[in-house]
């Protein structure tokens, strides 16, 4: 039933978001205890060894403060993406995770970049712009919540604070916008359910009359 589908999608989205945040915590414990292999590092722009950071950087953090500051928005953004856009959640999650690291790798910057903030910016931007592009009530509501809670994050896409990877923030925000635009016409679950209901009503018609 639609109610059971809704509950299944909601619980699954919570489990996915909680699992990702838990994995972030576990990897941080491994990192601070030097239990990770040497190739598991952040993005080092324009270096061969730094290429691995495109995959690993979103899972690594410089400190517990860094990790905790990213955990809440990461949980919210992963949950929102999985719940509202269930059919496209995997490509959006994967591309939004990798895109900031790819852009940062080409940047002319000698610093190592790590942390989930680029991923967070990409997902929050995706949810925000998807709500506007689709004019979907739930998406718009979550978009407004995001603006209320994290509107101040917009300033971190500018080079105003030293030690902050504003490059990954900017790259993530742009990636989220492009993903929202690319998937703007892809049906989401609620739209498909409405179409199924319309089809069922059509099948119930007595065409012999």
C-alpha cells in the first residue's frame, strides 16, 4: 500500500543517513589511531597520490570538531535526498560525493582537502534547487528548512576564512545545482504513485457503456 511504501522509504532513508554518519565516525577513529593505509588521504590538488582523495576525502576529517560540525547537515541532506528522491538517490549521492573532489583536484592549491562539507553543500544545493525546479510541496518545505538552518553556510563558498576548503564548498554547491537541473524532469516516487492511481481509475471504467 502507499502507506507501507511511505514508511519503508522513510525508515530506509533514516538507516542510510545514520549508516553514513556512523561510518564517518568509525573512519575518524581509525584515522586518529593511524589504522588506515597510507593511500587513504584527502585530495591533494594536481598530484598523483592526491587522486585517491577524490574517493576518500569526504569520509575523513581533521578533528572531532570538524566531524561533528558536518554530521548533522550530512544526516539531514542524505535523509532528505533518499526520502524525497528515492528513485535517483544513489546516482545523486555518489555524484555529489565525488564531484567536489574532482574539481578541487584541478585547483591550484598545495593544501590537502578533506571532510564531508563539499558533499553536504552538493546535497543541500540539490534539495534546495530541486524543490524550486519541481515546485514540489515537500521539496519546497525542506528547502525552506534548509535555508533557515544553514543559510549562513552560503558565506563559506567564498575565501573569507583561512583553513576552510571554500573550493570544495563552491564546487559542491555548483554540483548540487547541476544535478537538480539535470534530474528536474525525472519522476519522483509521489509523482509515479499519482500516475498509478490515475491508471487504476482508468482501468476501472466500463468501456462497453
